[in-house]
C-alpha cells in the first residue's frame, strides 16, 4: 500500500512539473528582486520629484544592485502585473525584471520603433495568458509621468519571426509586450506571444 501511494505521489509530482515547465530562476532571488525593485522605484521617484525635469539625470543615474538602469514601472492591473522595466540587461536581468528591448517612439526619445518590453512567460509575464483585447495598462517613467495604453491586438508566431513581426507591428502600434509561448511548455518555447498596445488619448 505504501509503495502504491508513493508511486502515485511521484506521478502527481511529475505531472505538476510538466504542467508548470522547468524552473528558470531561483524563486528566492525573484522574490528579493521584486521587493528591491518596488523600494528602488519609490526612491527613484523621490529623487526626481523636488526638481522635476532638472533632476531627471540624477534619477536616471541610480543603479540597481547588478548595475541595471530603470526605464519604467509597468502596470497591467487587469491581470495583476506590477513590475520594474530595465534598460537592456542580460539573462540574469530577465530573471528579476522585465527588460526594455526596443526603441521608444512617443516616449520622449524620438528613436524609431515601438516600446518593446520582454519578460519570462513563467515569471512576470505569466499573467498575460489571461490578457484580453481592450484591457488597459500603463508605463510610468522616472519622473513619475504616466502614459496609458490599451491592448488592441494579440498574436503568436514562430520565435524566429520576432524581429520581422516587431518591425511590422511597430509601424502601427506604440507598445509590444513580448514573452515566450505557449505559456505552459516543457523546455524552450518554440513561439512568441505579443500583446500590442496603443496609447489612450
């Protein structure tokens, strides 16, 4: 009897791991990074607030523990996403934050292309599986200025098509939220998911 119960427990564990996919991060590190990012964002806004635009450079010079620079705070309230977005970064950065990959048309820099924000499907962007067209989200910059966007389209496609799809969609939309797809997949996911957002006037 005990052997049978143990066998069923092992089968249940294997099924749970297959459903969730392999862990890609140390969850203790992720929890710590989330706490640090919230505290860091509050400090960053406080640094910029007294002088407004004059203090932008001072705020942007602040660095996270691994040296990343904060870009935005992303909020997607309908699915519960609240995360720091950092400039550039590497794989270690992606284990802790969302990462700004593209240009920032309409966000104050004048460069070409949409705002492209990427994050892991089993971390910060897992809730995108429940996102629906019409939902709104926001990006707050280091000066505390917030711009709001509405999800106008979602699409999935093979991973190697991502650059082409971003170029094509960026001609029509302002922001792309990008992650791997399917959301529940064992091993490297073969596709990419993009939620396109346009600014709400």
